[in-house]
C-alpha cells in the first residue's frame, strides 16, 4: 500500500509542496501580486 501511495503521491506532493516552492522561486512577483 505504501508503495502504491508513493507512486501516486509524487504528483500530489509535488503540486502541494514541490511545485509551490518552485513557483515561488520561478514566479516570485506572481505570488506577491496574488497575495496583494
């Protein structure tokens, strides 16, 4: 089960944490504008 979860988790984890961190570093102005 854990293995299966890890196989489908990457997408969720990346979109929830990895992607967000990358977006912040790649599009810092966009995040600030969205928060403003």
